[in-house]
C-alpha cells in the first residue's frame, strides 16, 4: 500500500444541468454475434474483502490475447481511463427500462444481460466476448461505427457481481469513463439500467459528441435496453433517460489524449489488416 | 447484494477541514445520504473535506461513481477532497479507477489531518 497519493490536477468548476426525457418504443434491431477471444481474467483476491472477487485486479496496461478477425488492436498496451482522465465535459447518462409484467429478478436480468451482451447491441456494432464472458479483469475488443466509420477499441470489465457490472474504457476510446449495467426492484417492478459516467477522451471526440455523437449514444443505449426488454418479452415500455452534465469544463491538460485516438488509428491502420491477413 | 445500510456524519475538525464519517455500504442506496452529508460539510466553507472510510464495509462500482461525482463537486468549489481509512483492497480500487490521481489517500484520520495542517502552514 502506498500513502499518500498526492494528486496534481486542475480545478473543475461545474454547473449541473439536467435533461430528463422519455421516448416511445421503436423497432429493436439486434444482431446475433457471439465470438470468444481473450485471456483469462485477473481477479482481485485481497483477503478480507467480501467484494474482492467482483473487482478487476490492478494492471498497468490492458491486454487482449488476440485481435479478432484481424481487427485493428487499439487496446493492447493502453491504460484504462476513468471519467477523470478525459478531455471533454463530464456527463452522467442514465437509461432505464421498467420490465413491467416480467417476473425476472434483478440477478436473472443481469445474468441474461451478461450472457447475451453482444446480441443486445444495435446492428452494425460488434462486441467480442472474452472466453470466460463478462468477468472482472477481462478485456474485450469491440467495433462500433460512430457516423458510419468503423472504430476498433475495447473495454475492461472493471466490476461484476450478480446485480451489476461495469465496463471501463481504454485510452483512445471515444470517451473516458465507465458504463454500469444494473438491475433492481422498485415498486414491485424489476428495472434494467445502464448508466454512463464519461467525458470525451480528446478534442476530436468532444467535437464529434457535440455534432451528433451524444444523440447517437443515447440511441445506442436505448436500443440496447429495448433489446434487453424484448428478451424478457417487454416491448411496450419506453426507455427513460436522463443526461446530467456533472462538469462542463474542458480539461485541456488532457488534449494530448489525441495521440491514442482509436478512430484515427482504425482509419489509418485499417487497410493494412488486409496485408496482415494475406 | 446491495443493501440500504449506509450513514454519513459530518464533523468540523481543524479550522476549515470538515470530516465526513462514512459507515456501511456505499452503493446506489447511499446516494441521498452521501450528497446530503457533502452539502452539510460544504456549508462550513472548508478548504478540504476528509472522507473517512474506516467504517465502510463495502463499495461497489456505483459507489465509486458516487465518489467521482463528489470529487467533481469539490473541484467546482475549489475544495480538496482527502480520504483516509481505506482498506488495502479499496486503495487498490482507487488506483484501478484512477480516483487516486485526484484525491490524497491517507491511512488514517490523524495522518490526513497532520498532512493537511502542514499544507495549511506552508
């Protein structure tokens, strides 16, 4: 253990703004992709902590065992980054779906969510499930298409228990932060929730988020939640969302994150994968 | 499984240092109590707020996210957020989540307050 850890960062004045909204159900489009790659999980095992097995173990750099389908690997050697290490405004985005009429417990919902995680993603996006599934310490690769452009990146499974799991992004990802998927009971109804705590990783991503990226992300997670609902035969409930700006300040000291930008790397290195394949 | 057993109590310690004693489990059910305690501590117009985790039994990822939002609030108000009493396990979690990049982490309250007093003198 090392004490003290003395931070050295810039102030973050903020003014919180809230924009709750609901929307009507739309057609759910999902794809069935289950690919298994990756290394064995690293699980923290500090004695005496009953939640130790739920957390990923500390590791300086992320590592996936293989880049599936010759995808550009923008994950190996990167560090995981939280919402404090990004560049843009800090947002907390919450998406909830009430599973009305569904008898599944929160644990059953989360078990199904972990098992079918790639299936619940919107069409055109791919999540490569590690061999041992959504487990603490696993590093998964993924390919998404913000604005139609392919972007290869990944996530670390930071935390996973029976009723929630959290993914943490690596350097170069669109945003620095965490996504927590959870389920809980309220008023005798099980509620499935995705909560994102994030800031754009670099100035390019921040511009992208402002020019439609936030809207696209909202759509992404709403579709995902509707797919979760459809799995439990809940198709008529709206997905509620709430976007809260936790910190409106840009963190210029992190503008240099741009050197890891996975969108740029995927675009530049993408064509070379065909040569590597050959 | 998350439970609702969480309490937070505010103490004024050194001049301009407020201590929040955290007790129980920090998960989604802790949000209201934690926010209320922070707001109470802020009313003392402190230069630093010390989060005392020595009675905390459990923190899940939602609890860590709550601490991040506290940190954002503190930095907005130019208040330093310090921590003490974290178990070795949670010190590791603070390192993994990189919260430790932004919060001073001390083994116990007296060490934290002594360090804060030294800073104030300097």
